[in-house]
C-alpha cells in the first residue's frame, strides 16, 4: 500500500482500518515516513471480511471499511479518509488495484491500494 501527497515530507503517517459496522479500528499499519511526496508501507494489512447475501437476489450486502490516514495515533492528526465497499469486490477473481483520493485531505492525497 502506498500514498502520494504534497507538502508532508518528513512526517510519519499510519493507516487505521475501521469497519463501518464496528466504528473502531480493527487493524493498523505501522508508521511510515513520507519521502519525496510518497509514503510506502512494506508490510501488508490483512483483514478477514465476512459477507452476507440477500437470499432472494443473491446480491451481497454492503461491507464498508474506512481507511483513516493519520499523522499519529490520535484522531486529531487525521490527514484524510477513504471508504471502500468490499462487497463490490466479493466475486472478484483477479487482484484489484485502486487509486483513491482521500476525503478531507489538504493538500490533496491519493491512497493506492493493491
């Protein structure tokens, strides 16, 4: 996972994964330093996601997760947030790569998820 942004060189960033139905972090990526406008996390983040389907339509119920990027562990250090509905990828047969602009990020930042 990596992120591109401007003007935050030297800052340490971390990512917390928050399931919308839980409301608190279930996983965190360790701090990584912003260098030349990019931040890379070497270790992957794994999260087990359980899906449920509508018995009549077979459609997966939404399963939204928020990726909260912070300068430190406190909520006051928020850089931005991006949300993904994993139900959209429940039947994916290939690895997906996403580039998602962070909401509320100033300056603009993009989170690349592979």
